[in-house]
């Protein structure tokens, strides 16, 4: 397990170029730059867009666990369609 916890706000969606849904992913990484790189390649994130990462902020372990729970209960992130 890495030392720090980050909340990375990303642009998600693959429908239209200008439309997206903001999703905050909890990431465990050594630096904010590493956290942003990990988040960029999570499924549903607009991988190849320059502005795919909106914000990166260091967070506490408790908030990290809260974000995990929120994302685990989000139907958009749990969809397994190809």
C-alpha cells in the first residue's frame, strides 16, 4: 500500500466530445502526479483528452474509504458492458 490518499476528479463518458460526467475516484499513490496517471486509465474516464483530470487533492484515510463506498454503490461505475 502506498503512503498517501488522493481524490482525483475526472471527466467520464464516451458519448459526445463536449459532454461528460464528473466522477471523483479515491486513489492510493505516492504523489499527486502518480494518482492522476492512475486515474486517467480507469474505465469510463476520457483517457485521451488533455483535460480529463480536473483536480487532484490529498485526502484522509477516512474520506478515502467513504469515496470507495460511494463509488462501489454508483450504478454508472458498476456497469460491465463492453
